[in-house]
C-alpha cells in the first residue's frame, strides 16, 4: 500500500492541502501495521493504556456495553478512520472496538502523535478536524434518534455511510460494498432484526435502495435523500479549508 | 482575570502538566476577549467563516434547529469549554450557540490554533483530549437516551454537570450554582416542562437533590449516583496522562 494515497491521507486531504512534510509524517504514523481477525476485540471497554489505530482496510464496529450485558452500537469505522483515538487520550476506553471483517490497522501511541504534531502543526489541526467531524456525526445521530421514523433512519444511515465511503474512494452515488449484517443495522438503529428486514424490503420495493449480497445499490439517490431529509453538510467534505 | 488559572487552563491541567511555555501560549489564545449578551446567538446554525471561542465566564447552550423550526438542545457549555471549535473547523456550523447569561469569551481563529500548535504540540494533544472528552459526553447521552427513565436521566444530567463544574472550581459534591431554567432541562432531556417539574419534585422529596433558586444542592450524592447508575470515567479527570 502506498501511504501517499492511504485512506487517512485521502480523508485529511478534504480538510488540508497536504505538503510533502505532512505526507512524510503521515507515512511515519503508518509504520506499525498489524492485522486483526474479525470478531476479536481490539479494545475492550474499560481497558486502559491501549494504543490507538489508523484503520487501513476493513470495517470495525464501536459499541458500549450496557449494564444488562447487551451491546449498543455507537458507530462503524471505515478505512481512514481512527480507532480508539478517544480511548488512548482518556484513561480508560469508554467503548469496545471489534473488527467486522479481518482488518489492517496501524498502531499509534500518544508519543507518536506528540512527535507528529511537533513536526507539523497543520496535521494536528487536520486530525482535530477529523475528530470534530466524528463528533458532528454522533450529534447528528443523537438529534435524529427521536425525530426520524424507521424508514428515514435507515435511509439516512445508508446515505451517510455512502458519503463517508466516497471520501476514501470506496463508494459513489451508485452504491458501495458493505459487510454489515441485519443484526448490525438493528443494533445501530435501535430496531429489531425483523423490523430491519421489513424496512429494507419496503425501500427496495419503492425502488429507492437495495441492500443485498454485501452491496448497497442506490436505485434512486435523490428520492432517498428526500425521504431521509439528508443534508451532508455536517460531513464537511466539499473542499479543503486550509490551502 | 489571571490566565494562569483560567478555566481552560484548569481543565487542560487534568490531561497534561502544563509548563511555562504552554501557559504562555494559552495566555496568547485568551487575548481577544469579548463579552456577549444573554439570548443573542454567537453562532447561527449554517453560518460559515465564524470564529471559535474559549468560554471564560458564563453558561452557553448549543442547539440544533429542527426542520419544523423547533430547537433540540445538544449540550451546555461552561467556563473552560470551547464554543464552536467544531464550527470553525467545519465549513458551516452544524449547530447554533446562544449565551444563557451574559458571558465572557476569547475569540480564536484557525490561524491562532495553528500558531499555538506549532509552538507547543503538547497543547495540541491536550485540546484533542478536550474534544475527545466532549465526544465521549455526546456518546454517553446517545446511549443513555433510550435506556434511562426520566428520573435517572435528570439525576445523570445533574451529576455530570457537577463533575464538569468541579474541574473548573465551580462545583463540588455539595452542589453548584446553575442558571438553567426548567425549559432548558426539558429541551435537553426530551421531557415536557411539566414532567421536569414533577421529576425535580420527586428527587427533592426523596431527599436526593434540590434544584431551587439557581442552585443545585446534592442532599444525598451517593444515592443520586446509584439512581442514575452514574460512572464518571468518561469525564476522565482523575489525573494528568501526560506528565
């Protein structure tokens, strides 16, 4: 893999025009590559002194354990996203992180971040942008939770993933490959698996979107945007702010 | 006001032991002080090219406008918090920001941040910590929304505010001054004003907490923690990580 076009580099390029110096520092951050198996936690909730990771390939789920032992999915991470950046900065991880498929990720310690930031403050600002964008997504989910019905919630979710994936070259307005199961969707959207099944069938029959055999296909992108009342401004990937 | 003990300095000290160099840079960031009147938006949702602010005194509410024109409160900011840091990094603000009382805040531009980070990467990491902590709070609210009943939600909210305020010397396990109205509480917790009134009366009658005349008084802190199932680990303010 060429780090110059790593997913993180592609993503941060939406915020800052990266110079040679910054690209070199990003390459440094990708040095300690590791692979992790699907289904085995990278980070346990409550674990301390763990590393953060930059996801290079594969999909990951972040979740909170409930007092009754059930899992509440907070979000999914895709290539270019940080895994557990919050966890490495906070004393103990406030959530668990599990690969959905086999993944490739680069280990990053707080000392690596300090060194990278010392070499290029623009990169620090770019990473602050990425974290702010992650927060904007959680806020959007929070506000949407009570407001959207099941159809709109599913539509919004599939559209948001598509926009995020397109930033790292893994999706378009036609669709994208997606390894999530109906159980993941149910957990993330607060619906039962049966309800998810029914909503997906309805969206397919209305010729808006089809999720089948690991692929999300947008049949009518604008129609889906209208149903979800989807405004992608919070994903903020139109053009770099810092030239 | 001595910036060496500004609320932001006090807050960041929970993450990083600040040296003279960092204290000086923090002082620089506080240069452009301004006051803002209660009730007049600092930042409008959808506004672009605005500044960020460091709140030095007073309380602020962050909200999202709904398509039907109603407001959904996302969070409250207290002294030491950034206002609109996400907004200054994203192209357009994804939320509005309104002072609840007259406030004092220092204006911060992206160029100020770049300069500060260039001078001290430790400060960049500390601010990344603060943003991560803000995100952890939103995640906690998201996960809690469906899980806690009205009593537990109110208890959790009042406890979280108390822990945040204690970090900047404005609260303790005895209580704190609080300018929020029952309408703020209702909006933030997704309850009606009448329901808020009923919940507060019940918590007072159970001798757990009293919110009256602008003061929150914890009558039985441990009892309230138990009711809310409150674990403050996500607020992460036990001791600095970076020595």
